[in-house]
DNA sequence: CTACTTTGTGGAAGCCCTTCCAACAAAAAA
DNA sequence: TTTTTTGTTGGAAGGGCTTCCACAAAGTAG
């Protein structure tokens, strides 16, 4: 019962074709075979043909790890992503995946469900010869970490988070939040609240700051208790449940309930709408909502939201990684996108000026701002 | 401008620590160093300590590719997934990711957006020494492919699709569809329709068959035109848009509209509900709906649906992969889960017997059927 | 017709591990 | 004490590739 499979395996190992086999069969040297597969110019047409014919006949496949070992690079990037079931990450990830694949690289995915796992993932990714670069998503980078990572001497690109020591691709969370809030102000709302995700998350914190700045800038009186900061840790509070709970909390304000709120993500908004609906309150009639992200579902819910070019951000992360490898010594590059206000039903603007186009079906994400590099 | 980065790189390469450095510093042989890191028992405590101290001092990291080359295995699996923005895949993928990570393996992700890419992905994954196994999602496996893949001599596990030559983890689509349909029948509906995804997809096709079987079994008269088969190719028709369009189509039946429908996935159901709402029709009052999958959103929409243990399926795929590697010669194993009817609002059953628990918050997916291996 | 390039080629060395075998030391058995 | 067993160790071989160096052949210039 044990012997048989082993036997079988042995056979399958012996069957492996190496450049030595090809060299022998084609009556050339191994160096020549290697040159053929690497497109080295100094090989005559006839030799090249001869090698390729034999290689095809023997169904040769180069051994990736042997190549990696000899070349000292892996043609692989790692992506370290928190909670990748979050729709935002998925859309960015798709951009990353497609781009990586298009340049003939492979993508190693590390999902992080608990902060402790970050270190482990980085350790795994940073083992020498594992990957050529790491794309790091959304998680705050403490200075102590930054120093350690710099020592890794492996390129790191940050997406949706920022640290001066690394390349980063982010969105203007502050201004985005400001624009969102000002949209509500422009619709005449005086008592505007906010529901934000866990403040440990940079985007959540900055969006809150942007919101406050807008309120202040327009001389509105801040109403106590109409800012709900989620203390949910799962998904950093960027979840439907967190939004639901936050709105439940807010509903306790009773008659002091704001007439409009800015919510730090679409998923939270969806949860919040649930909570409102349970109370018999309607959006936007009883409460106007503007949120953030523009995930695919946002359009279904008619959410007015701040659109982030997620797919594009993923692609750019890979582009930047490639550039960084070409020039490791260059100064860190920061790319920031300006999110775009997408007006749908949830803010109530459509009621005021119904000539704006309605249900947007299949509208492509267009690039909002070009990177400033 | 060119010289500097190169110089820098040289330096960083020279700084790389190998077992030879450790052996020298610790005054032991390389074999001993290797044994220490591989937990080989025959090393004295003192020697082990000595090596570990030096290794820590020099910040030694083993070179993954060198290990892979020497060990003849990679500790890496590939997952080939179509349209991984689909919620179903994401949840399965998460199971895969967590399990892979927990056994200390890495996951290489290949997203497929067009059938042509399958071959390329398989080629890339099957290069010798690239991965130790491939988990293949949802896509139909033609016999011609199967033969080719068998020759790859690399373990393949199928998830959400079936072929007799490979291990597979699937759900009872036929019976699931039957149960869903019978639930509607049991609620008294006589004219029941179906909206299905693209019939090219196995799950879609089989669910349609299950639906038909249920209708026939209970002696209901099939109503012409109340089965809408999506011809959308994007996401194989398992999308909100496809569901929306299908319902638009169905609405043309006018007064012949069925009073209940079975829809082949939750996302489609969400789209269909959109279309109904636009016409001012309400769920479940004007139309009862049962769908399939139980993605996270289903509960938000109050969808009555057939729950698949997606996360668990992902985990099992990895488990099976490990088993398969231990015993490559064993006969293919098929695991089939029975989906479970989750009753929420969209079918209208709650109205009839309101004692059923309502909004299910955070209920964990429990395993529905144990694998029959 | 020589001297010097250029082009094409073979294969050793090197990338960094694991594993196996031989050698030795220490402990146990005779 | 001698022999056998057991435990520990060093390092060669091997995994499959790239790259560099040496060299031969062929071309170019003087």
C-alpha cells in the first residue's frame, strides 16, 4: 500500500526533461539550449530550430525554481490583503491580478484576518528568493515596521495606505469626504451626521477629519452625538453589520436625528439602510445618504457615493512595482487619486433636479485623476 | 545613472546569508545547519543552539527556490478561478486561502476572464516545479482537456465542477434545485418560473434540470415562456445584470407572469428584484423568489435560498489536495454537499407562518453534509 | 597572407539548498 | 577490554538552470 505510490512517483520524476536531455538529443551544448530559450541573439537559425524541434518533441518545460535560483529573481509578486472578502479589496485585487498576469508574473496571495498575521506574511514573503516585490494593502504601517521592512531590501508598494518611505497609491480621503459632505450641505441639510468605520483604519480616520473640516468650513453647528464611530474590529468596521449597528446607535437620537449622513463606505451604507428600513424610515426622504467607494453594488442600491478607481489602482500598483525594481534607489513615489462624486438616489438630489441621468447600468469606471509622478 | 543602482544591488546580493556562512561562523558543517532548520532529530542541543544563535545574529532566511529545487517540491498550490469577483468564488477562495496558509503553503492565484486564458494558466502552473497542485474552479472540464491534464502528473482538485478523472468537491445542484422548487410548490404556487444563468455552465444547467424534475414530479403543468435562460456570457450569466435582464424579459409575459420563481443564484435574484421593483411589483407579495448560494448579501435582501457551504468547500479542496499528494494513485474522490434551504422573506413563507425566526444576523455557516470519502 | 574582430558554441562554475554516505565518537553490550 | 550499536557530524553530490569564459570558425582590414 505504501510501495506502489512511491514507485509511481519515482517514475514521474525520472520522466522530467532537462536542458541536458535536449542538449544531448540535439547534439548541442547546454549553454546553447539555454540561450535559445532566453532569446539570446547569438544563436544561428539552424541551431535554434534544431533545439526547438527537440524541445517540442520531448515536451520540455523549464523548471521555474531552477530558473529563479540561477537568475536570482522569481517573476512573482505577493499581495498582502486584509479581509479580502471586502468588495473594495476584491476590485483592487482584480486590477493587480490582471496586470501581473499580463506581464507574465505570478501572484501570491496572502489574506490577513488578524493583525498578528501581518508579520508572519511578511516573513514568509520576504524569505530570500520568494517574491520580487510585495504589494501591501490598506493596513497602517507603523514607523517601527517601516524600518524593518526597508531592511528587507525587497520592493514594497502600498495601496490605500501611506508611508513616506514607500511608494504608495491612495485616494484623497480627506478631500473626498469633504466633497461628499459639501454635496449634502449644498442640498440644504443643516444637521448632518457621519457613520465611520473603525478609527484604527487610516481611511476611516481621515474621512472623518474631512467631514469635520467641511462642517466647520461652512459654519454649521456640530450636533453632539451624530457622529458614530464604529468600534467593530472585524473588517475594521467596513462592513454591512458595522453600518447596521452604527445606525441602530444613531437612531437613539430620536428627534435629534440628522437629516443627512455621510457614511465611510458603501457596505456600511447598505447596512445602515437596513436599520433605517426596519424603523420604517426611507432613504432619501427621511434621511439622505452619501457614502464612499462605489463598489459594484452601490449602483444597485442607488447610492450616491465617492467613486474610487479601484481596478486602476490595482493595475498601477503593479506598474509602480515594475518601475521600482528598475530603479530601486529612486525616491518614493506617491500617487493620489481624487475620488469623484457619483450622484444617484440616496442623497435626494435627483428629486430636486430630476434631469440627472438615472440608474447607471454598466458604466465603466473611468480614470479620475492621473498619477502625479 | 546606471552604475549606481547596479552597485547598490550588488551589495544587497552580497549581503545574502547562506547556510555556508552560518556553518563557517558556527564552526559546523552545512549538513548540520540544514538539519537544524529542518528539525532533524539527530542534532545535539548544544549544536542546535550554536547554529540558531548565529542564524539569528546574521538574520538568516532560507532561500525558498533553492529549497524547492533540492526538495523537489514547492509548498505552493495554484488556484485557477473564473471571474473571481463573483461572490461565490470569493467565499470559496477565502476558505482555500486560509487553509493553505494554515498548513504553511503559499497560494498562487490565477484569475480567468476568458476561456482562452485557461490553457495559458494551466501551462504556467504546470511548469515543472512551479506548484505542487492545482485547484480548479467551476469551469467545465472537457474530456480532451482531462487527458492532457492527467499527463501533467500534477494533482488537480476540482471545485464546483465535476470530472470522473479528478477529485471533486461539488454541491448537489440537481437536488438543491428540486428542494428549492418544492418549497415554492409547498407554499401553494401553481405557476412557477425559473431564471437560470448561462446554460454553458454546468451548475446552471443542472439546476434547471432539477427544477424541471420537481415541476414534473408534482404534476404541475409547465407554462411556456416562464423559463428564462440567460445568454449573457460575462460571469456565465451569474450576475446581477443577467438577472435584471432576464426578469425584464420575463415581465413581457404580462398577465401570464408566474407567481413564484426559482433563480439560479443570489446575485441574479438581486438583479431580478430590481427589475420587479421598477415595475412596481413587490417580493414576495407579487412574486415569490427562491435562489441559490446564500452569499453574504442574501441575508440582507431577505432571500430564501439554497445555502452552499462555500468556505468549507474551499477548505476541503485544500485538504483533499494534501491527501492526494500523499497517495497519488488512489481513485478519484468525489465529495458532494447537500445544499440547505434557508427560509427568509423572499419566498413569502414567513407571512404564512410568522413564527419562523426572522433576520438572521451573523449565523455561522454550518456544515451541511459530511464528505462521503 | 597575416592580424584582428566578430560570431557562435561548449561546458564549468555558481545559485543555495537537501540528502545521503562515510567517518567518527560515545555508549551499550559482550 | 573488546565489539557492537547508536548518535552525531562533515561534506560531496545533486537538483536544473544561467552566465561567463575560453575557444573555434569565419569575416574584415591592412
